[in-house]
């Protein structure tokens, strides 16, 4: 019996040492192909760029490994990241109870501001609220498919998510099909990197949701890959290093302007 216990102990030790020694040789993440500027977006040649791409490139350089980031429809990206076969995770994601169950979350590396947007053509007197759930009284509230709005202080207000991008949301809001749409200010502003400046539209009004807090964003790490906790540790330690040496602040100054 003692001999069997010792054999099992040595086997467990050898296995744990082998796993600990297994190298991380590539970062494989997916991103939203609906574009998430200035954090991740593609140019006319399909080259993915932005704050998070630069950040992951620096993380990969510090770890001396390769990097692969592909754009997919967001729902498909989340499903593929969960599966863990093609990707280790997804980038630029907010937290929700479901995501915290499905994935491991890295330490946060930026924050965004929940806003609501409406048409002055439909509401010439403006929309004035003190709490997010009050938006329900104005009619249909719209958003984008697969996006997490649990941090927008909406209570039980339903969000119609049949519109595919922000330009279409603006058009539907001007037509009155959406009374209000919701989004993160920095992302709507960032759309100017890809085309028309949506916020330059004189008929589009917007304001922060008063009782919604600044929203942290994370890397989602699949629980179905080999050693997800080890990958999270690598990422978190490197993010901390980039914070301490000032490189993360340099990226923020490069891509983000105050509003």
C-alpha cells in the first residue's frame, strides 16, 4: 500500500512538473468584426490594428511568442473562444455573470463610458433622465447583437439588437424605429477612424447614462484550453509589468482622447 501511494505521488509530481514546463508559444485570440475602434479595427486591406492589438503585440514580445488575432462576428467569436480549439479567448470584452462563468477574465486594461443616443428630429426638446431604466419610457431601446449591456443600469428594460452596426443604429434612430440606442462613447467616437464621424451629425444627441459606472474591459480566456489559469497568470503579470513601466499609459495617450 505504501509503495502504491509513493508511486502515485511520484506520478503526480512528474505530471505537474511536465505541465509547468510546457511552453506558451502563441497567443490566439478573436475580435469583433463589426469593428471596435480605437481598440481593434481593420483597415481597407484587412489589417487588424488598434490599442488592444498594440497591447497584445507588446505582451507577445515580452513573452517571446507569436500572436494571431482574427476578426469574426462577435457571437461567433465568443462561441469559438469558449470552445478553445481555434482560439484561446476573445479580446475587448466587458464582464457579465454569464461570461464570468464561461471564461476566465484577465485584469482590466481599459474602461469605457456607457452613453445613450437619440435623434433631435424625434425629441427636439431633448431626453433628460436621472437613471438608466428611465429610458424605457421613451420607446424602443436599441443596441447591437451579442453585446453585453448589463452594466448600463437599464434594470429590466429590453434591448432590441437586430441592427448590425452603429451607422444603421443612427439611421434607425432618426427614422424613429429606435427611440434611443445605447453604446460606449469611446467606440462611437472611434468610428470616425473608419468612415463618417457619427458624432458630428448635428441631429444626433447623446449623454452619459447618469447611474452607470465606467465599464472595465478584459481579455476573455477559455476554460476549455490546456492550463487556462497559467495563461491568465502570464497575461496578468505582463499587463502589470506594462502598467508599471508606463507603456500602457503611452498606448492610452496614443489612442484615447478625453471627452
